[in-house]
C-alpha cells in the first residue's frame, strides 16, 4: 500500500446549485488531487436543509466514501430514515442518542485503506447538546483500535470553540476540519503533534448569495427584522474544501491545502 493517503473534504453543499457545482467541477478537483478518499458535508442539500436518499446516492456515485451533515439535517424529516439506514451518512454524534444515526464511520477506501470519520457539533451559539470534547474522547477510545487514520468534521459556529477542538485532538487524529459557517477561513495548518486543522472549509454552491441563499431575501430579513422565507441562490458556482495528506504508518497529517474552485476573483471584472 502507498505510504500516504490523500483525503478530499468538500464543505457544506448548498441546494441544487451545490450539486451542480459538484457535477461541474469535482472531476477537475479529482484530477488535481487524485484523492484516495472523499468526504462531503451534505447538511444543506435539499433546498438548503437536509439530505434525501436520492441526493446521497448521487454523492456516493460521485465518489464520496462518507457524507457528514450537521444541525440542518434535523429540519428535513426525509433525512431521518437515511441516517437510520446508511452507516456512511453521519450526523453529529453528540446529539441525544435516541435520534437516528451516528457520528462515527469506519470506511474502507477503494485502495483497501480504512479511515475513521467522526462528526461532532459545537455548543457555542448552537443547541445545548452533549459536550463535543468529551464525546470525541469517548469515540476515539473505540475508533483508535480500528484505525490510526481519523478525520473529524467539527460542525460548529464559534472559531474559538473550533480552534480549541483542534488543540484538544492534536496528535490523536489525522485532521480536525470545521464546517457550518459556509465561509472558508485562512488558517489551514498542521498542528505541532501532527493534526491537520482548518476552522472552516467553506461552502459549495452559489456565491452570488448570502451563505448560499438569495441575497435580496437575506437582506430583507436583516433590514426589516421580520420573517421572509429563504430561497436557495443559483449563480456563481464554486466548490470549497481542503485536501489532507496522511502518513499511513503513523496516521498523522503531512499537509493540508484548502481550496476554492474555481478561485474567487479579487479584482473588479473591469480590471481583469
Ligand atoms: Fe451548512
Ligand atoms: Fe450547520
């Protein structure tokens, strides 16, 4: 088996635009990174909230080995049977155990390598669920017996809580990758004990939007301070994510590279 393993992690796929972005650009990213495994966060696919069996099937067809989700998975009842029946579709593990699904997967990749994928969710500005730090400790105790290559999707809002989790798990997992805020952070690094870290990998979908939703509706909600139903945006498609290189023998990360594909333009169109 190869000495290193490259895992492609794709951030929150939002609505039809997110699926379209994957159909259009994932082949280019596969060419660029030649990943051994793919993990996709799919909490926002069905109109912005949740994931159906058909959508999950398409993601697995595109090469996803594991799909993670997040707080929005519970807002779509259709996602619950999927969580209950497919062990490669995860939800944050620290929700009450009576909810369907789990936040732990052991996946065998096409090259035969086994990776562990764990999802936990933060509590700062989010639901008051069980402690994500202690939950991660409990889960790792079990999972470490199976594999030394473990990727954690930390679905959280506050950057401080995310960075704290990075330090908490440094040297114990291959990567702690943040999801949920939909805005990629510029802090991808390998921590001193060998854990790849980024506060948020960002979103996949329409960037002519506010976090994937139509701008005019988001503006009404902020300015008028009343309820206006969100609609998913459709234009300016990008994939956000990160690729992590893992040392197979030791399970530590050798590198992490965040990406936005295609890149966002930092110049006015008249200047290009
Ligand atoms: Fe999200
Ligand atoms: Fe979320």
